[in-house]
C-alpha cells in the first residue's frame, strides 16, 4: 500500500493527550493513540490497514499495522479515563446532561 503523507504533525494532540494521561500511559502509547485519532479523522474508517497508511510517521505502513494490532490485542484502555478525556476536550462544561 502507498503511504499517505500529511503536512501537519500530531505534536499538539500528543501534548494534550500526554498531559491528560500523565502517569497512566507511557509516551509510546500516547503517541500511538494520537496517530490513531488523526488517522481516523483522515480516512474516516476503522480498517487497520488504511489507518496504518495514514499514520504521520516515517515507519513503513506494515510496521504501523503491526503496532496497531499489538496495541489492540494487548492493551486495555480504562473507559473512565477515556470518558474524562472526552469531557475535558469539550468546549463547554456547563449545562451538560449525563
């Protein structure tokens, strides 16, 4: 598969995620999640092969695909941690209905 290159980097998202997950996830996992989120926004699908191609990294797409597969198979994200992240990213915290 041909690698997709983009003009912007994911450092801003990585920084936000790193500050949110501080002490709970290591930097390699934070970077993977940021690559994953940006790739999902680009390709708008959940096919791991297409996501791997959309990663903004110099690694080969097959390496990125293996990285995604290992992460999904071996790591369990805490749902409460993700929910707090989404809540913190919302522009308005008032008048929310749970």
